[in-house]
């Protein structure tokens, strides 16, 4: 009898142990099963915060060539506005302009900036402080009574510009253009970009000149260099590149549609009128060239490249006295770098 009692006690202990283990497992699973029922609200402030971080701390993807150069939104994975990952809260003006243009659909912002399975509504606004006043960029829906919200204080990096005016007359003007050694029908003036210097990794990206992501701007006050009241003839503007690390390195002309105006790649104005890069047109007062990143991305340039922008003037009798090479570099006399512009980015999600 005692032997039978011992067997019964062991059976009870084993069954009780299995029961307790099953009970513990069920109890541990219940909170997870009820979590979705107990909390159905969405933390819109958290979504707005996450979106704000993406916009002001990330340059977006792809990086080179940058996402803002892609005409097709399907080629863009992420729309960050930062100059680089090393410069949080410093935005690049070309990214800002692209982000707030009218080519994106609401779903593009949801999938490439907000990132969520829920079709959130949104409102993005950027208040930029300029010396001449305030500029407001905005996209999205009108704000409802309640929404998630984040505000970020940022700065905006504008591209530099080379203003070639009377300050350089002693450097680029031919002192005696009528002398026999200068009596040529063709005159050349070059603006040179040394990518090895411009893309120096030791330079702070917030103050770096990077033609891969921002436009190259050249303005020539031609009144300082025109020697004939009828004007000089700008025959063409061409691009040449050289890799000084290669043996027998020399400049080669870059194939380009010089005779077609293309505002996505460049703009050229002479005396205020738009031209192609092969205008063959008279110029009296001014030349303005903006070479956009979409163009430099086609030139297959790297950190070893040197890019020449050559302005060629041609008249039977020379009508200009300009010559030489202007270096587009970090000399503040050669290229004016605007101060970072303060701004406030506001992100609203609901």
C-alpha cells in the first residue's frame, strides 16, 4: 500500500509542474495579445520628431549624384536636406529648393521623408531669414486642430560665386592690347576648378565648395574688359578636364551639347539675355554662367580632376583685353562664400 502511495505522489507532482509551466506561459502571453486592444492611439509627435531628424541630419540618398538631381521621384530613396552626415542642422540650398518644388506628389513625401505604413497627412514649412527679409517655403495640407509637431533651428548653405570685376583689371586686363604680341583675333579667359583642393576632406563640409552638389557661378563685369563700343564677340564657352595624376596629363575638351540651351544643366546670359554655350553673340556689359551639378555629374570628375571653363572671344580686330586664369577656390577674393542663413524648419504630422 505504501508503494502505491509513493507512485501516486510522483504522478501528482509531475502533473502539477506541467500545469504551472503552462499557466506561466499563458500569463506571459496575455499582455502581448491585449497590447493592440489597450492602445489604439498614434504618437504623432514621435513621427514628426523622426521625420525632422531625417530631414535635418541626413543628406538623403543617393548622395553622388545627389538625389535632388533626379527628375524621376522613383529614383529617390530618401529626401534628406543636410549638407552631409557630418553637418547636422546645416541644410544645402539646392536640396531645399528641390524638396519644396511642385514636382513631388503627397505619396513621395510619405515614402521618402516620413516613412510609415499609415498614410499620414503632413505640413512642412521653412522660414528663412535673409538680410533683406524673410522667405517662407511650404508644402502639404492646412493644419488641423490637433497634430504632432517638431521645430528645428537650422542654417542654410548657399553656393559661392566668382565675381570678376574691376578688382581684377590689373591682373587680367592686357595693358597694351594694340601691341603686336597681343594682336590676335582670338582671346581666351579661363576659370579653373582644382577638385583636389576643393574636395579636401580636412575642410568642413559646411564651408566646402563642392561642384558635385551645388552650382558653380561665374559673373564677369565685362565693361572692364571690352575695348570697343560695339562690343566683343563671345564665340563660345567650353569645358576641359585634366587628371594631373596620369602620365603626360593634358587638358581634353569635354563632349557636350554646346549649341543647345538646357536650363537643367546650365544657364548662360550675356548682357542679360539667355544664350547657348556657343552664342557667337556680342557682349558689352556682362557675362553670367551657372554650371549646375547635373552637368558636372556628366563630366566624370573626381578628387584628382582639374576643370577649365574657357571663354573664347573672337573678332577680326580684338575687341577685348581680357586674358588669364581665374582660380575658383577658397580665396575669398576669387570666390565669395555667403554666410550660412539662419532658418526654422517646422514639421507637422497627423
